[in-house]
C-alpha cells in the first residue's frame, strides 16, 4: 500500500513537467501548422490539393499521426502544381522526402515499442521536423519572391 502511495506522490511531482512538455509540444505544432497554412495561402486555389485552414489539424494530438502523411502528400502536390504553373525551376516533389521521413518517424515514435526505439524515432523526428520545416519555409520564400516579381512586372 505504501508503494502505491509513493508512486502517486512521484506522479504528482512529475505532473507539472508533463504539462509543460505537452504545452511546448502543442506550441511547436501550432507554429509548424501556421507555416504550412501560410505557404498554402500563397498557392492559387486551383493548385491547392489541401485547404490552408486544414493545416491546423497538424496540432490535434493523435489525429496528427495520420494527418502528417496527408499534409506531406497534398502539400507536395500543391507545390508541384504551383511551381509548374508559374514556371519556377525547382526539384520535383519538393518537401516529399523530408516530409515522409518526418511522418514515419513520428508514427514510429507513437507506436508501443521498446524505449530505445521510441527514443531513436523521437530524435530522428525532431531532426526531420526542423529539416522539413526549413524546406517548407524555403518554398514559401520562393513563392513570395515570385509574387513580388509578378507585382513589379504588372506595375510596369
């Protein structure tokens, strides 16, 4: 009985750290979702394979395990369509490789596996979240730059 009480006291001591960790994770997901959303807003409606506001589903716990895969596929297709229409020379399927590595590592990190594998998947996930996020930001920057060039040309 004393052991059960001790375990509850240990859990009570850990609870603020767990809540803080969850809040930090949710904040990161929200900032990431905002980057995806703002990138999608720069893409013409006929080229969007996903609506910009659907990016917010990336911040929904558990659902985002599935939604990461959808965003990777649809965002890549949207960017492909937009770059093709604007005749911007970029690699084919931008963000796809980085995105799938991120989504798969996120999935593996949420499976009931031994702690070592979950830790390894979490490290890979964190690294590829950053790589994927930077790649999306590069595409966003390229779209913005092209929008600015188009507006300058139309002013002439």
